[in-house]
C-alpha cells in the first residue's frame, strides 16, 4: 500500500514540476517582453516632447499591442472572461465597419495608454510575476506613487498572447477592471438600444478622440 502511495505521489509531483517548468518558461518570456517595452517607452517619454518622440512611442505601442485582437474582444469575440456567454457583435459587422472601428479604437487606446504611461513616470512599478490564463499569460504589476508614498499602490495586469518573443498585449486590467470588458459593456448597450447602434458607437469614439 505504501509503495502504491509513494508511486502515485511521485507521479503527481513529477507532473506538477513539469507544469511549473512549462509555465515558468512561457511566463518569464512574456514578463521580460513587457518590462523591455515599458522601459523603452519610459525612456522615450523622459525626452522633451516632440512629434518625433510621440511617433516613436506610437510605433512601439503598435508593436506591443495587438489592436486587432483587442478590438474583436470589445465586440464579444471571444467573450470577456467574467461573462460566460455574450453576443458576438463582431460577427454582425461588415468588413468596412470592422476596419473603421478597429482604426478608431487603435487611435483611442494608444492615446489613453500614452497618457497613463506619462502619469506613471512618477510611480515605482514592480513586476509581480505571471500566470497562465487559458492560452494567454497574465503579467501582474503594482505601481506606487513616489510623490505620495502613503497612497495605496495600483494593481495593473496585462493579458499577453504569444510565445518565443512574438508577444502582444490583448487586454489591460486596472484594479481588476478589464479594458476590453468595459468597452464590450458599452458597445453591447449601444448596439441593443433603439436609436443608437453602430453609427452611435463611431460618433462616441470620434468624440473621445477629439477631447
């Protein structure tokens, strides 16, 4: 009996160790990638503002974020992790609409991301590790305000897809609140409200970009 228990224990332990090793390899790569991109952008943002600097920041973000996947998620493909089932509004759009809304969201997310990164220049950011999240990697970070050390730190997590250096951010969670879910909730409400619909979404995105 003891021999059987020991054999079972050894098998389970081996499986756990193999799983940890596999996850550690993938997670370390995703976290290392994210740190490198943030360091690159931070170095650019410490330079005096200029059109050339802003263009470099935008180019770096374009490589770092998979805007196509992010946009599909905001329209319910796939459903947000916290919603068991949702409406695939992406499947309801034609090619021209998909291209239009993807371009608008890319510009808006890039604009807001840069604005938030500028704010975090006064923060100490600590990378807290990574974990598997259903085919993607969730990299956790904690940002503490250097100028206001008594303020509680802010938890910002990044959902990253890819392997072998070809990584891309597909969602950002601030204090547990998902960027793509927040957009999905808004878009779903607009698409299912009479007198609103797709044209209303385009108007709202353009209004945000103009602010």
